[in-house]
């Protein structure tokens, strides 16, 4: 009888370990596992650093405020908005959102990346919703923000 109880206990422990291992692998496969997130949002400094390390055909200042193009190709530009950071590019009067990173606590929704006359993205945090509309002005992307309270403000 004692051997049977030990065998059942060992079997139960092995089943629990196998279940935990399968759960860990499944969580890691979707990118949010207990072994650490695989895809973390970029901070504003990360975006500026990535732009500064762009290919040699594009020269970007660390603040990403001013860009110069040596190859004739349009330069991407980092834009900050309430709720996140966007990297956009203008070409032929059309804007394209190349990438975006919500601030901590925010998520993105309703993304219209372009190329188009306007591109947009919403940064949401609880009841706060900031819609960012990006357009081209003088060949450079510009972000205008519409907060959920209806106030308008431009940044970029």
C-alpha cells in the first residue's frame, strides 16, 4: 500500500512539472512569458538612438529634431506625442508610419500607417485616448494630437 501512495505522489509531481513546463513554453511563445518579455516598447531615448544609428545614407541628430539626407532618400523622423513615440517618413507628399512605441501603461489602437496624405495612431491608457495624426509639412512629418477631451495640440 505504501509503494502505491509513493508512486501516485511521484506521478502527480511529474504531471505538475510537465504542466508548468508546457505553460512556460506557451507563454514564451507568445512573447510575454515569465522568462521576460521578448518585445518591449522602445523609450524615446531608444528611438533617438536607433535613428542616430541609421544607415550612413541618413544622418540624424540624437534628438531626432533635425535630419539631413545625403542620398536624396527621405529621412525618417522621430516624433513624440502624449502616450508614445512615432517614427514617420514623408515621400512624395505622403506620410508613412514606420514604427511606434507606446509609453509605459499605454497601448496602441486604430493604426493607419499610410502611405497617405495623413496617417494616424491612437495611444490609450485607461480612459485616456490620444489620437495622433501625422502629416507632411515641407517634406517632414509633423504630429498633431487630439486628446479625448477634444483639445487640440501639435507636437513634432
